[in-house]
């Protein structure tokens, strides 16, 4: 774009921000390209933070060096979860209630931000409800084609 071009700028839009955060600690869960808004949340100052980033393969983990640097600078924990998940909620699913509780023992005392494909987001939200995470602490954004 040449210098001096006229542009129209809108946004940003949406409510997937820390404005509604209720607890000092947070858990950020991303699937695939859902990492982009999670990455933005990781930049914001705050309390203890853990990031769970779900991708099929490590090569699909976009922004990984940037995320690692942000996590290091902020003192956050970043976990990249690789593999494919089928339908349903088998016990070995990384977002099954027992697995989330084992990975994040204080999950009910955190705000949880979830962004990714609809099936993943639905599975995470279902598990959070089963674990007793209050609705006001769950912030979900679903990526899907219109």
C-alpha cells in the first residue's frame, strides 16, 4: 500500500478480552488458529497463567516461538498438546474432565478462555461444567466457517 493511501479502519470487535475476568489466575486454551486471540490475551499483564495449545502436529503450532517468548517473559506455562481426537469424550482426550483437573488442579479458581474449532470448544466447556467451574469464569470463542 503506497504511503498516503486513504484507508478505513474498524474494530477491534468482540468481547473475548480480560475485561470480564473475575479471578487473578487464568487458563488459556486454544485449538489450531484459535491461538491468535489467545496469544493476544497472553500479552496482557495478570496473575498466574497456563496456556494449553492443541494442534494435530507440532509443525502446525503457528506462532510457537513467539508464544514461548511471551510465556517466558510473563512467567506463564505453555503446553503444546499434539495428536488427533475423534468424536466423543474418551478418557484419554486431553480435555476430558479428569485430564484437565490433573493438569490444572486449581481450575475452578481460574478464569478459563477457550478459542478453537466448535467441537473442541464444546468439549472443553462441557468438561469445565463437569468440574464445577462457574459460568462467569468461562469465556469461549468458537471459530467456524459462516
